[in-house]
C-alpha cells in the first residue's frame, strides 16, 4: 500500500475508535442513571438494590421517619364528622353475683366511634311511576327522584363512584364488576360500565372547557408531558396546572402546537417547565426552568466524569443546593429584603463560577454551562421573583396520577377514549387541589345534564370567581 492509503486507513480507524468510545460512554451513562441523575422515577431504583442483607451502605438520609410524627394530633382518634346511629351497650349479667338487675341510670360511660361496613351498602329499588287523574281531569305522572335517570340501571351517585374508582382508583372494568358483586350481589355488564364512563365524560366537557379558558388568563402555570399509548401507538398527555387547578390535554404530538392548543399562541404569564426544546421558543412573559432537572444533569456528570468536568459539576451542585435551601427558607419565613440581598450576591457568584469553569470543561458540562449563560433569566427567574418556585415539581406531582393509570391500564383503545380520560383526570386532580369531592362533582354534572332545574357545576376556584 502507498503511504497515502495507509494514512487514510489509520485516520478512519481513529475516527471509528472515537465513535466507539463515545458510544461506550453513552451506554455506561444510561446504565448508571437513577432518580437522582435523570428523570427516572424513584421506583426504578429498586432494580439496582441488592438482594443480600447488609450489603447496602449505611444511610445518611435525614428525612423524617414514616408514620405519625411526635406532636401530631391525628385525625381518626378525634372521631368522625357525623354519627348515623347510637347503640347503647348495657351490662347483661354481674360477674360477682350473677344478677341481671341493674339501675337505669349509669354511673359512667365510655364513648367510642367506629366506622362499619353495613351488610348491604347497595340497595336495589324498584320505582313504580303511577299516572293518576286529577279532579280537573288532567292525567299526571309521578316525578322520578333527582338522583336517577329513568333509562339508566344505576343511580347517578353509583355511576359517579364507579367512574372515580376507574380513573382515580385505577380499577379496571372487570374489577368494578367484582366490586359490585361483592358489595351488592349485582351483575353488571362491561358495556354498561363503558357507557357509564362515557356518559360522565360527556357531562364534564363544558366545565373543563371553561376551566381551560380561565387557566389561559392566569399569571403562573406549570407544564409537563408524558407518553401515552393509543392502540399501540405512542401519543402524548400534557398537563398544565397550578395550586388550585390541573388540566390534562390528550395530544398526538409533542410539538409546540400542543402547547399553543392548551395556553394559546402566547401566554401572558410565567411558564414553569423543564428544558425541553418545545418550551424554549414559546412566547411567554417569562419562564422558569426546572432547577431540579439541572441538578440531575450535574449529578450525572459528577458520577460519570472526572477531572475538571467533575470539579465544575460539584461547584454548581453546591450553588443549586444553596438556591433551593434559601428559597425554602423564604417560603417558611418570607423576608424580601434579606432574600434580595442574598440573591444579588448569589448571581454574582454564579457569573464568577461560569467565567472560571467554562474554559476548563468540555462535552456535556460545557453544554450545561452555556445553557446557564444563554438562558440565565429562565434558570434564575425565581431569584428576582421568589413567589415563583425554582422547579416544576407541582406539574410532575400532578401528572403522576396519569402515569400510574397508564401503567395499570396500558393506554387507551381510541383517541376519543384518550381525550375522555384526560378530561376525567382533569376533574379529579382539580377537585383534589380545591379540597372538593370529585364524586360529588360527577353527580352534579350528571344531574345537570338530565335535569334542567339543576345548574352545571364549575371547576373555577371560588376564591377568584
């Protein structure tokens, strides 16, 4: 071979070696990722746990222990909000003399409330609608009760409970059938349960649409998205929420068009999200990127890289931890003056750290530092506006209900069913945020659909209407 050909072969081999090294590093990184260095849920960490007792390192976790905490008053032992009946327990026979004659007035009493499961929690009622002739000659029919629909086999209350169990309790139609059999010895077909779910979903369309219109005018919204399977094809479920509301959006893509469909072409407020590229070009008043996601990226660097990359990662991890700590202190004891002084010094230290470490690092660490410089107003928005949290943890908590349901049911069989599930989950999570009963909301929505005299319920928080 000529020297030129040999040189060309060597160059190609060197390029192949570099590509293989990069791929090996990527695979090692994926293998070692956990909930602290990626967006994986903590439940996946269980797969890396040892099966041998004593092999785990001693825990340095300072979190509180599970269960009741010292000084906690408790709830159940204080009794319940109502008493359905009182049962007197009088002594039947004296253990000393064997007599059964006791004075009518007790010398002492001990009160104890117990919640019991009654023998027939579901009753079957046959309504007989009679038609009678009035003295004026008019024939009048008896009125159906407001909690039933004459053409339906289950009451509005029972239908609402089953929809809540299916979408919040994640009970499949088969398990709902078994539950009805256990509680009331009822034989209900799958078609009836499917129709019930669809009927409730149709009844809440208007309240959910009105909540979407209201949400677009709010000053702060957190967003996130997760995959969802529809007939074996990956679709996307989006969430937009804040302290008093939660809305899910069933979508076929993960594009910016879905974000616009939720919040409009532009959002006149602060948008909290992760650093997914779709959010970067969306027109908003301001953005707050999730600092917890950034911490995971730096954690991954510290675990995988070495040298200057590792040192830089540790430095910025300390800065991020300090930011979380000071913001938590502000939430517990708001002091805007002290917080502003700290934030001003903190931003100067961040700029100094970026200036020092940017020339010394490469690869993913350099990408992270460049992001901190180019998107400084998005990563550190909470420093000037502490009322905005430094993460989108709320959106992740809100979407967890949908993720759990997806894992249980495996997805949806049609896009329509996917959209209905999104609306039902929106009602459930919003009611939870507002400390309301989702079952009662479903009952009101169904009643309003079949009875003109009953107004449709609203999901818009009462305090801001």
